[in-house]
C-alpha cells in the first residue's frame, strides 16, 4: 500500500511537470500553428538561469520566477517577430507554415544549445533547494517536488482562467478554432499568434525553473523535454488543455511505476509504448476530435 501510494504521488509530481510544459507547447501550436522544436531549449535556459541566480546571487528560485518568466516571454516574442514572422508572411497555407517552422525552430534549437554549452559546459547540473523530506499519507516526498507541483497546478489554473474568462483568451480561442473567420470579429491574427507564442514560452520558462528544483539537467537536456511535451500534446489531442493534463499525469505515473517496480532504463520504452497504444486506439488523441 505504501509503495503504491509512493508511486502515485511521485508520478503525480512528474506528470504535473509534463502537463505544464505540454500546455505551453499546446498554446504555441494551437494558436500560432508553430511546431516549436526549440521549446525544450528555452526550458533548460530557464533552468540554468535559476541555477545561476540561486548559486551565484542567492536568489530563491520562487523569486527567480518573477524575473525568468517575463524574460522568457520577451525572448519568445522576439523569436516570433524576428525568425518566425517572415515564415508566417510567406506561407501559402497551414501545411507550409508547419514545415517551415519545424525547420526554422530546429535551427534555433542548436543555436541556443550551443550558447549554453559554451557558457555552462556539457556536464549535469543541479542545486539543493528545499530537498527536505515531507511525510504525506505515510509516504515521503521532497519539499521541492511538492512546491513544484503546487506551482504547476497554479499556473495551469491561471492559464485556464485566462483562456476562458477574459476577452484576450476568447480571442486566442477564436484564432485557434477558425483563423480565417477571426479577423471578421476584429481580431489581429498575427498579434494574437505572437502573444500566444510568447505566453507558451513563458510557461516553458516557468517549467524550467520548477524542474531545476529537483532534477539534474544539462545543456543537451532540452531535446528530451521537447519530445516529452510533443508526446503529451499528441496523446491528449492537439490543442486540448484537458487532454494535455490527463496525458501528462498518465505518462508520469507510468514512468514512475516502471522505474520503481521494473527498471529505470525502461522508462523511455514505456513512454513510447503508451504513446503508440493511444495512437492506435485513438489516432486523434484522448480528447482530440476527428477532422471533418
């Protein structure tokens, strides 16, 4: 019973992180139609910023969110305006934009990764923050993991309220559902897409800070998080927030169970097995709707 509860709680923490980072990618692709392969690099850049601020400036990572998240928002907005906007303007259709954006952000991935390798090197990095044990229902979790999960839930709730309770969120959902008709309502598609892309980048920055509290990372770790985010987005249904949440939690609990009960080396195998099983059962994802 204790082992099962430990697996569930640890899996919820990991799954919550997966769901959070997938929400940012869902926002970028769902509204801006940009498949951002450099997404994980922005996460790791934020993690390194949190590491530098904590070890070099004695700044609490939670307070670091107040600096890193806006900086990540600004960085992704500039990326959209400078690198992606020319691709948006020349794209004749959505398919062409997706292909061009994949190639463009693939190049950005290596630029950001190369800069981090030069500055921080290629070794694994971590820091000790609130790594004290906390008893919950008879099982033990580190306080930093509980704090990270709490912030992930808070950010997810704020994003949900933004999209469903504000005029700005309504505009973003309109662009996501029907970009051809959105201008008829006075919505500036390019401005909305740029802001959605930047907001997704801000979520990536927040996710990077949170994972840095309890996971080791390196300059080359971004690709792993991009892949996990893509898997969660596709499993849940592209553009579906609830799908990303459920898929992220399912993936986190499955990986934790295999790591604890079988072998940690099989976590990647179970990730792809679960991914392929969902696609065979529901090609559009758990909450995706078939195209008409």
